[in-house]
């Protein structure tokens, strides 16, 4: 009921939620279909890792993507980006090219998306009150994951029936459906322009300012570094799961989709606990606890004797995702001046993408050289190490002069 009250109070936030529900549904379906297509075509975990790497590496350009998010109105930027993604997804469906060309189009899709995520995050503090910020970020995370609950199993069914093309066509359609929703977003303050309508500082200077703010702000730097370590180890779980399903449990495409959706189902179940847990643990404690529970879920997946037990273990991992993610976003939004927020969000989450890309590159060969179970032991232990690093960095940041409590 609290969620409905928040949506009623903020019409702009309602449109944002709708867009964050529809588009990720298509994305999750497309990613699942592409994983199954590449797995079927190559039989290689390394090839699947390259696919996920192509999706994850564009955030290397996050400092410049953040400048774009800060300089342009979110509504216009989102409309242009979604239309470009619709064209690229339709191109994939039409051609379904060999692996090299497929990776290039997947890279382009992710590159277009990089400033869009920062633009959405920049809008949230403008459409909800500060007291509602944790709830809004949790709800946004939840509806985004709703698509990833429904998407992978549905993609598995459609792929088993007709292959990848239909799924990719549906992804293109979802981008078109969300375009009108961007019209409801508010206009935000952008950097000042000169008398000729040009922005003042150079793009490089703006990008450097965003990076410098993170470096000079102890708590923001601690959250960013800890988050990146956690993702470096935990990102490969999505590429390991298809091989756990097909090799370890001898299951088919539908089971792959169910396993990939399990964490998102857990995420939705965990949403009601985000606010009370955050109040009890504090903003920083909630981040560390979320990271630790996510890692524990991966260790339980490694030990699962049956497919249903692996699904349950991934659901446990998912329970902690909104706890960590919503408090990371809230901390960044509260600690960052509005004119820098797009750049800070793009840089932090861009670093997450780079860490994920590195994890995918390492995860594929790890599965090929060992087994899905051993790979899950590695990512689970690495995730616990990342949670410990985050706790240590946040403790150190709290002791620095001028540090504030959550």
C-alpha cells in the first residue's frame, strides 16, 4: 500500500516505474535468448562470457556518458536512446549474424544504454521527497526486476518453440512502447550555456569533475570501490547458471530461464523488507549485509543437490539485491550535488559494468576449465571477500574528518 501511495503522490515517478517495468522485460528476454543461441551454436562458456562481456564493457565510457546525462534533459535523452535501441534490436532479429557481428551489435545496444541509466537515476530525487528516496529506489529496482522474473522463462519457452528471432522482435517492441512515458518526466537543471547556446566547460573537464568528486568524497569512494569488488566476483553467476542447468542437472532451455529468473523472484519478495531492514541496520550496514547475503546465496547454489534447491538458493541471493542496491543508490543521491549526480551515478555504475565485464571474461574460462559447481564456490567466496572489503572501507570513511553518519 505504501508503494501505491508513493506512486499517487508522484505522477512523474509513476511513468518512470512503468518504463522501468516494460523495457527490462524485453531486455531480459533478449539476453536469455542470446545466451541460449550462443550456447547452442558454440557450446562454449567462453563464447557466452564474451556475449556478456560485450554487454558489460561500454560503461568504460561512463565518465562521458555521465556528462551526457547531466547536460541534456532526461526525457529527450531517453526518447532518443530508446528509439536507437529499438532499431538495433530489430536489426539483430532480422540478421541474427555470426558471433563476431552479433557481439558488435550487442555492444552498440549497451553503449546506447549507458547514459540512459544515469538519466533515470538523476530523475528520482526530482520526483520524490527525500524521505521517500529509499522506498522509491527499492520500488524502482523491484519493477525493473519484475521483467527479469517473467522474461527468462518466457524467453526459454519461445526459444524452444521458435528460436531467438521472435524474442528479439519483442525486445524491439518494448523499446517503442516506453517512448511516450518519457514525456511525463520533469525538466531538470543542466549546466549553464553561453550566449550562443553552448556548454561552458569542455566534455573532458566535466567528466573529470565527476571523477574528482568521487575521489574526494570518502563515503562515496568507499561504496564505489566495495561495490566494484563485489560485482567483479559475483557477475559471472549469470553465465554459470545455464551450464549448471544443462551440464550438472541435465535440464533444458526452460530450466535455464527459471534459474536465471530465480534471483529476480527473490528480489521482488525482498522488497517489503528493504525499508525496515535499512532502518535497523543503517544505510551503510544495509549495503554490507546485502552484499554478504548475495554471496551466501551463490555458495548455497554450489552445494545444491537438485535443480529446485539451486532455484531456492538463487532466490535467497535475490532477497538481498534490493537491500544493497537501493541503499547504494540512495547514498549516492544524498551525498552528491544535483548538478553532478548524472556523472557520479554513471561513473559508479559504469565501474560496476567494467567489473562485471572482467568477471565475465574470467568466468567463462573458469567454467570450461573446472565445473559449474566449482565456479560457484569461487564467486561465492569472492563475494564474501567483497562484502568484507566494503565494510572496511566504509569504517575507514566514517573515521575521516567531515564524514557524516547515515
